[in-house]
C-alpha cells in the first residue's frame, strides 16, 4: 500500500510540474521538450544497453555472474520507462538512471536506505552448469540411462529407470 501511495503522489507531482511549466513556456515548447527527452532517452538506452550487454556476455564467458550488469540493465529499463512517461520530474529521474555516474550515486543512495543487492558467488564449491556438449550427448542416448558421476547416488525425482535396473 505505501508503494501505491508513493507512486500516486509521484505521478500527481509530475503532472503538476508539467502543467505549471507548460503554462509558463507554452504548449508547443512543452510538447517539444517532452518529445526531445524521450528521443534522447531512447538513444542513451540503446547506447548504454549495447555496452552493458557486451560486458555481461564477457563476464558470462569468464564464468562469472554479471550482477552489476544485470542491475545496470534494470536501471536502464526503469530509466527508459520514466523517460517515456510525460513529465519533467519523471524525465529527470529517468535521465539519472541512464547516466552511468548518476546511476552509481543512486545505487549508493539506495544502499544507504538499506536496499542491498547480493548475488550468489560462482566459483569453487558451487555447482557448474553443464556444457552444451553434455546436453547434446544426453539427448543422443537413445533411451538408455546415462551413468551418474557417483554410482551411490540414488535416482532423483523425474529420473527414468528402466525395468531391468537394480535401483528399481
């Protein structure tokens, strides 16, 4: 409920500022400014989004979880949505989400408020995901049960066990 109230107050304040500025500078100028911020936002999202995707793919290739890149991507989507909304307050906040240094400051501010983001580390002691060849090899087994790494392991729920298998 507090989020809904905060969202409603934000939207109301955004429209009040939009109408106040619009009455001072005129309708056409206000519309041009709102459209210009939308196009600038789309350009920044495209440029920053491609760079973020490249960094995420690079970290995936090294076997790391791209936590920072995922948060950056979320901030870009949020900033783009704010830029598409008509209003100067939402445009200002949307631009802050798109500018890298401002995004870091917003992240630090959210961390001070107690909103922390954590990711599970990938490294020694964590289960690695199967390679593509493992999946293809498992698909080539024509109905035969693939041997487990540890024969003492019992079947898992959903495993196919042939009728003649001793584990049955």
